[in-house]
């Protein structure tokens, strides 16, 4: 068998120390290493066909130079959900500026403990958790273990955490204020789960806007309709049940999420329900899904790519042991008004 080339061989061929080879081939900048020396080391490695043994390096340094990414559901890596795709685009944009690679943990683990063991078992130096639940046991376990973790687009029920999200409360206020300005008072807030921090925060903003405008909270219908990804017909029927059994029929709908709102209002159109003639509709995220829906949906925009970039950079700062205050970094939002909202017929609109 031929001898495996190692860093000692590269050092001898380049006429430098092994530590110099390590610094150069790991991309570390050092003022004492000239450009000429760097080129000599790289050329020696090329001639010897030397490649870094990342597993061995991790054993020596305790660092893998990898960041794990975990979504709330593995299927969201492939279901063309623009929310996740835009955040991941920001993560990748930030990653290419660093020495870190990204590991997508996309397997369907039997339980959160198995995923916890995978993350803690040395596959990466830190983890980005995207869009999970406030009481998610995986998040809590990682934070309790002091594993470098950043929560993206949610905040956990924990005393010490780092998170990047948008100003969900302001988003709720903007959505509600727009509908109130159009004359709507009977409004339904449709959301997937109470245990999602952004669901609660957006509801708080909605109620705040109602209070500011003297609109009774009794006119707000709040409906928790869980995701039924594999049965869109059942999701539609559940939405119509909520609307038709409300004590006062809503004239406008606020969806806490975008993906479901897009196909539900298109389904309503197929069933002869007119948007915005029968219902005005507002949702959140304002990605390409809202732009290209029929009709295009009025939506609360948040800078998803910026949030992804900021989350990755925040995690790198934590790994570099910089002083990073605990808590949430929030990004501003705006309302993109499109064709799914219109003045309530017969209402006076200033």
C-alpha cells in the first residue's frame, strides 16, 4: 500500500514548519506568513496530492468547522416553502464569507432525543434552529446543555437564548390597521398553533390595533386550525366551518402564515368565493407566493434573507467567544398592499 501523505510531508517539501502548513491549508491568516510562503505550501500540497483529514483535524482542534441547520419539519427542505428558502438563502450568503460549512439535518429522526444526540455528537460546532415551537424540547435541551445555538424566527421558553426574528407585534398591528382603515370590524385570525411565539406576538399586535381604534375585541374570531399538509380539502373545510359558525360572520381574514393562505384563497376562488369581494385577506411574509397568488395577497413583509444572514453571523460570534447579549434581535416589517384587500361595501372610508 502506498504511504498516506500527511502534513509532515507537505512541510518537508515546502521547507516550512508543520504549524505553517496547518495555518495555510486551514485558511488562517497570519501576518508572519508571506504570500510567497503560502503559495509554496499550496503548491507542495498540490504536487503531493495532499488533502486535509477533517476528522483528524476535529479530534485535534475540537472544531469541525461545520454548522448544522434544523427546520421545524424535515419536509420543508423540499416543499418549495418560500419562507424557509429565503431564510436559507441568507444563511448560505453569510456562510460563504466564513471558513464554516453547512450541514442540513434532514433525516426523519424517531424522536427529538435522537436528533439531540446527532447534534451533540460532534457533527458540527453549532446549530441554527429555524421556525420551531416555543416549548420545543430539542431547543430547550440544547440550551440547557449550553450548546452554541441560535433560534431563527421564533423565541423559546428559556431564560437564556439567542434569537433572530422580525417585529411580529408590529406586523399584527399593520395588518389590522389596514383592515380597519378599509372599514372592516369583524375579522378572523387564522393560525396553526398557539405554541408558536410568532402566532402569539402577531395576535398581540392585532389586539393592540383594535384597542387603539376603539374596536371591540369581541369582533375578533381567533381560530387555531392545524397544518393539514396532506389533506388540503380538509383544511379548506375547516376554514369554512370557522367562518360559517362564527357568531358574527367575518368580512376579512388575517392568516398568520403565507403558504397555507395562498392555496386556501385560490381554493375559495374555485368554490365561487370572491377575494376581496366576499373577504379581504392579509397574510405574513410577502414572498413570491403572495406576489403570484390569484389574486395577489396583501402581506406583511419581513426581510427573511437578512434574518438568515444575521442568525448565521450571530452564531459565528458565539463560537468565536465574542460577548453576545442574550435575547432577540428583531428586524422591522412593512405592509405590501395588493389586490386581496378592498374597502368593505357600504363602509365609510376616509
